[in-house]
C-alpha cells in the first residue's frame, strides 16, 4: 500500500522547519539575501522534492502534477509587540485539506526561533477554516512536536499574527 504524501505538506512541515531549526546559519543567510532569494529557494526546493518523489514507488504524491511558479511563494516581514521580528512565508494556495500550510511564520525570540504554521482545513460541516500550529523542539526526546492552538476564520496574515501574538503573551 502506498503512503499518501504532499510536496506542499512535506516542505512546510519538514524541509523548511528543519532548515530553521537545524541549519540556522544557512537559513539566516537566505533571510539576509532578501525575499526574492527565499522565494527562489522555496521554488527550487519544491521542484527538487517533486523530482525525488516522482521516483518513489512507495508514495502516492497528491500534488505531483501541480505546476507552480516562484511567484506562488511570498515573503514578508512583521514586528510583534515592537520587538519580535517575524518572517512570514506564504506558500502556494493549498489544493486540499491535507494539513497543507497556507503560511509559515518564524518568530525570532531572544532564546530560539518559533515556527508557526497556518494550515488549511475544513470543519466537520465542510466550512473552510485555518488551524494555527507550532513546531517545537522536544529536547527530552531529541525530536519535534507539533501543537495546535485552535482555528481562525481566514488566511489573512493579520489574523494569523494576532493569534501568534496571543500565544506568545
């Protein structure tokens, strides 16, 4: 039986997360190069994963035929509470509710970065909603853990950042 996976999900919940937590110098360098460099990096990463997954017969890749452009990604910068720098990465529009992140926000705190996701979903009644999640390092088990903080009604960055701000209080 083939395991179902999405390039979109894999990038947001694994590749970019690992870049932030495990390869900070490389990620920081990309941040310093600016938004266009990051968009190009994400676009290239998507296509590398697409090529890699195309050769995996044990996977059913739900977005393998999806064509994207570097302009399907966006990068913006915000500040929370006049002190916390936030880098926001908008992903290509999700095509399913398979836990695909519409947006990723990396908050630079004084101790370590915080990695938040805004995941497209549908309620039991079929209404669109967005789940705010966070990937954290589980230092005791040398692994990652994912927390869900509830839903918001839209994918607007302001609403997402408002929820992140509430979580950080």
